C-alpha cells in the first residue's frame, strides 16, 4: 500500500461517527500517580494486567475507534498470550503509539516547556509500525500565567509539533497533534481563549511550513475553559460557544477531526462539555470527538482497585463511559443517562 493510501485508510478508520479515541499512553511516572489513587504499585505486571482489562473490554469498538498505547504495551500480552495491539486490531480498533519523550524547560523562555523525542524518530516509528501501530501522538504543554506562554515558547513548540507530524506522515503514520493548554490557574475563560487561539495559530503556521497534509492529521486540543481555580466557572454551553468560536478562527476546514483531551475535567464534565459542543456545532467542517485519558479511565480504576475479581466491573465502567461519550458525539447525552 502506498504511504498516501495508508494515511487515508487509517484516518477513515479513526474518524467514525459516534466513536472516539481512548488515551492509554501514560508514561511510567504518570501511571504511578494514577495507580497511587487506588494504592497499588506501578510495575510491568500491574500495568499489563490493567491495560489488558481496558483493551479486552467486550464491544469496546462500538464507541472507540483507536487506542493510544505506551511503548511497553506494544509488546505486552493478555493472560492467554495474545499481543495487546493484536487484540485491538481484531476488534476493529486502530492501535496508536505515544512517541514523545516528555518535557523539559525551554531555555530563555522562563515558565515554558518543550517536548523531547525528535532524534531517531523515523527509525522508532518504523519499528512501532512493525509492532502494529498505525497512528502516533505527541503532546506539547502550555501553562497559562501572566507571562506564559511566551511567543518564543509558542513558536518553538509549534515547530517541534510540525516536525514530528511531517516525520510521521513520511512513514505512513497518522500524527495526533496535541497542543495542550493546561487548566491550572485562576485565569478567565476569555484569557484561555486568547492563549488557545495564539497557540493553535502558531501550530497551523508551522504545519504549513513543514508541508504537513492537514487531511491526514488529528488535532487533539484542550477546550476553552476558565482556570481550575478561577472564581467564575463556566457551564457547558459557555464552554461550547467559546471553544467553537476559537476553533473556527484557528483551524482550517481541511482538518477531518478534532478529538479533545479531558485535561483534568471529571468524567461527567468532559462528557457534558463534548455534548454541548456537538449540540451547538451546526455545520462545523470537522468531526468533534474525544481522545480522553483520565475522563475515560478514572471510573475504571475506581471499579478495579487492583483486584482480579473486579475486572468485569472495571470493563463495564469503561464501556459505560465510552458509550456516554459516544452519545455526546451526536449531542444526544443527558445527565440522567448516567444512571441507566
Ligand atoms: C494518558 O496520558 C497521556 C500521557 O501523559 P504523560 O506523558 O504525561 O504520561 C496524555 O498525553 C494524554 O493522552 C492527554 O493529556 C489527554 O489525557 P487527558 O487525561 O487529559 O484526557
């Protein structure tokens, strides 16, 4: 298959009405934090056991079109010896892989970060492809403060995201481009709007410079919201209105899909906000979907508690959350569906 055909096929399988992406690509330190909430140790076996539960959830493919994996998971197996990426592929879900190597402070841009991992990326992607990955993910992180992000920070991060995306497409891997504006802080929703617009404009300029084909990427942005500790919080309709206005200003119509991250919203908030966005989207040129990590997995961890006998309950929790977000893809979710 030509590179172009590979990209086309993967996008077509990822962008499906009523479905979104599960982010299960936590690095070891993040997984340790998540497991600490249920007091279990993060080691190779506990991560394998947990991720096997996630990925073998019966009928997960009804609402999930792709799953982002961490490198280690590509080689891990279910209890009965099946490779986890193969479990996904056999159940109609596309395996993906996180390829960034985390962030470091950006020199001369105090308070801004920059993501590492471009060196040797082509070779790594070729290896991941052999292991079954067909799309990739790279996250740049932007904190909001009175001085951040700086223009230097936004330009440098955009350049790195675009270089990553161009490398992915050159080997037939669809890139998820994730510029995450963090929710931390007491900033207003309007300030978040301004920052998110500036960040995304820089990203799309860089994608253009690097000749990335927008038809074959997935944008994974944060929603436009007030900071977590802002005095004045916003309801889903306000968040939807600001998010859609900002996206219309910054995101070209050639983009097939926007899969939001949840960024520390509760599972219910993330679903209600996605629902409001879709209910208000009208004739938006892109599909509006989810690529949630915490907002899909929090209920699963709570149900599991590290106990094998809770596996079924954990899978039910994942299926239920994915189903509710599937409804939110159509703007058909309502809070009373939480108890069905
Ligand atoms: C699942 O977490 C991903 C990996 O994060 P680290 O590299 O920090 O371990 C993360 O990139 C995630 O995919 C996105 O932030 C979206 O997840 P949330 O939980 O914000 O929906």
